[in-house]
């Protein structure tokens, strides 16, 4: 199939890690990209060509997660050494360290106000800390197996967590109570995140699936079975119209949530793709894999769409799905689908358009 200027393109190829890449995250201004690895090193790459990369050392074991603060002035990392480090991502690489859990730290994520940090661990707990002085605030402990991921909602009021107990749990940050448990996954749940609107969550699983739920009604809205191996990570485009997934089948897949269809399958990694993340603007996305490589891609497909979304400054509000087949469903945001358009989408829900890059 011929490729157009609207297809994703590989822009940068970073090499520097000596073992599998486990996590990636962009800074707010997209000038920096952080990556963590099983080699216990944290790399901060500069998106500007010919710029020097920073290698930060301090963790005593594999780095499993990384996240820039909303301001971009701080960078948090978690490790198999049971600690979390807060770095100043500059040439000095200064950091403060605290022992966060009694087992591997799997996930770190800053709240949108930058004042708190949530961590998840193999010790089966989710913990919330103050960013300033890393003071322990409270723990959430209803999971009965490793907790792979925990994320704040965009407004900071909710926390979602994913676990090897095959559940996704939604928590109220203020009451510290579990609002709901989603139990539809048939295997370990590897990753979870909120839609930019905060109205739904998407979770990836070892059962090769991606599921999307409404956080208000707790209804399963979407169920994708497109990968042939475990889905290790996912990321929403900031417009909310697209979702990208990374899988052990070595591919990245880009889903059009408005249409409920697969847009692209990207073959770049020589082995399992372990992590993926969109930049804050959606212009780029980065991926990492067991092949020790970090790849930066130009989105391209979202140019017209995201331009309109940026002007609107309105959160997506409406979620809809096909009652006949949850494998493909429709996510409606800002655009009003006519009855004919909706009917066409439902009638063609079995059709999956796939474009493959070398």
C-alpha cells in the first residue's frame, strides 16, 4: 500500500540503553524524552538533533517506570530496587530518593497539579505521596496481587489501578475508597490510563486485549482484540480521538476511537514492544522495546483533527458503543454523528483497515 504524508513516520532512533527499555515519557514542551531500562539507567534525550543526551545513574536495579511532572521541571522514576527517585532533568542529574514500597515499584505518576505522586508496586499496594519532601499520605490496599500501574484522573479526583489479580480498580482520592472494580479481563492487567476527558479508562492485558470502560456508569464500551500477544502499554492521544498500544507481538497499533477501527500497525521493534507514549501535543509518540531501542515517531495522521481540537478547548463528553458487538465501538467527541453516519459505522464494524509500515 502506498504511504501518504498523513501516515506515521519514524523521526528519531535513540540508542544508548544496554538492556530492554521499560518506559518512556515526554516533557511538557516535548523538548525532552525520558526512558528507563532494565540496565538500571535513566536516559533523558533531547529532541533537537545533535543534542547531547543525559545518562542518570542511582537506581540499584532495573528502572520500571518514569514520569515528568506537569511543569516538566521534575522527573520521577521507580525501580525494582523498591525506591522512587525525583530528578532534576538537567546536566547535573540531581535526585532525591525514598523507599516507597517493600517490593518492585511498577508505576509512578504525578497528579495534574504537581503536588502529589501515586506509585504502584508488587507489594500489592498503591501509595500516594506529596511531591514536596516525598511525605507519605495514604495507601490503597484492596488488590490481592501485584499492582502494575496506577494513574490519577485529569482532574486529580480519582485514581485507577491495574493488577495481576485481573482487576482494574477505581478509587476516590478524597474518601480513599474503591468506587468500582472492573473484572472483565481474562488475564493480568498490565496498564491502565484515563481518557483526556476523564470520562473513561482504557486497560491493556496479558489476554491480548484492550478494554475501555465508562467511569460514570462502569459500562464496558469497547473491547479490542487486535494483538496476537500481551498488550504491555497504551496511550491516549491528547485529543482523545486515538489510542496507541504496544505489544509483545512486536507491533504498535493506532486505533481511531471515533470510528472504532484500526488505523495503523507499525513494525519497528525487533522483539516485544514494551512501552509507548504520546507527547503532550500529540505531534509525536515514542516507543521502547526489548531490542534496547527508543523510537520517536511523527504522528501525522492527527494534523487536521488535533488542530480543531486545540482551538475548541472543550473536553469530550459523549461515549457510545455498539450493542451488537463490543469488539469495535464508537467514541463520539465534539463531532455530532448523524443517524446515517452512525448506522454506517455500526454496519461496517467488522471492517478493520490496516496499514503496515516496514
